[in-house]
């Protein structure tokens, strides 16, 4: 079963992320807009990669650097698409 993850970036218990944190999840070949708040970008990319990982249902550890994503629309658009 495929699920949808929701990240509440206003949650006081959620640790803020910076551009520096992207190095832990950025895969070679990732393509996404860079003119967006680094905290929001981190959590959007993290959630997308986690959802892709869960959909594959493999018995191996989650490593976001092994999942390449490309966002086809700007995050400021009504519905960003990814592949």
C-alpha cells in the first residue's frame, strides 16, 4: 500500500534545515528549483524521496542519495510534479 507523508514545517519539534543539510539527501542528478526557502526545499525533497522509497517496497535501508528526482514545475505553482 502506498501512503502519503505529510510534514508540518510549522511543527515546533521539527528541526529546521538549511542548505547545508541538502548534502545528506541530494543525489547526483537531482533537479529542483533552488529559489525556494531551504527549510521548505529540504522537507519537500525528503518527503518525495521517502514516498518513492516506500512505493518500491524493498527490504533495504532508506538512502535518499540513491533516489534521483526531478521536479517538473516550480514549487510556487499550484501543484509541483515530480518524476
